[in-house]
C-alpha cells in the first residue's frame, strides 16, 4: 500500500478536491482526478458521478486544498452508510 505522503502527492493536481482511487487488494492506483468545486457546480456533479461509478470495494481517497462552498449538500447521500 502507498504511504500517506506518496498518496497525497499522486492526488495533488490543484485546487479543489483531489481524488485517488485504489484497488482494494493490491493498492494500485487506478484513477486520479481533481474537481475544482469552488469554480463551478458542474465540478461537484462530476465528483458525484465519479463516486457513483466507482466499483464497490475500491478505496477512494480525497484531499481538499480549498474550502468547498459549491459542493452540493446532497453529495452526502452518495456515500454508503458504512463510510
């Protein structure tokens, strides 16, 4: 598995919410993305889509670089109750 600093550096793509999706067994990085939810509501919607489309069981790590006033309030409903 990746160490915290290594994982954070892989996700550090810029302002907003930076995401790294890992394989649950191997820890391999499957996907990285950055969502600048400060700039546009569409970025929040794109983040929601990524969460919904990520295969169940994957490890999703998120790092925020700014406050996130445009993050939709209903995004909390996307996360399963076990998170």
